[in-house]
């Protein structure tokens, strides 16, 4: 199996359009265009999974640099997703939020009326 990254997609490109392009080179198992979590709009890149590594290599060589929707596609073998570090801002933000909540709770105990 070959997992292929397809970048610089026109924001209106559909998964069906992408599938048709890659099917010319072999069996396509799955196509997914990444979308923004909040808006649902395309993020301009996606992934194509092909059954055969050999067919995937042919597709990469043929489609990379080609035009789709007026844009030049950037196509290569997908790299594994990088692990995010465990000490990210989310953890620190949660701690600060807890501190603020504690201080706010203490301040809220004063009678201001």
C-alpha cells in the first residue's frame, strides 16, 4: 500500500476529482481532503491511498507538478504524522485556568453588596 500526500489543492477540489486523477494509475482505496475543523472548508491538501506501492510511485511521478484548478500540485509519499510533544500549551493553559479559577473564587467570597 502507498499513502500519498497531495498539496496545493484548489479549495474547491472534490475527493471524487482527486480519485479520478489517481485511478488512471491504479486502484485507489481511499481519498481524503483535509478540512478546517471550524469552517469545514478545504485546507488545500489531502491524502490518497493506493493498493499497490508500484502504482503509487507511478502516480506520484505522473501527477506531481501537474495542474488542477489552476494550481500546480505538490505530490509525494506521505510521511508518518509527527508526534506532538506532551508538554504543550494546552496543559499549561489548563493549569493557569485552574489558578485563575481559584483566585476568582476567593475574590468572589467577598461581600460587595
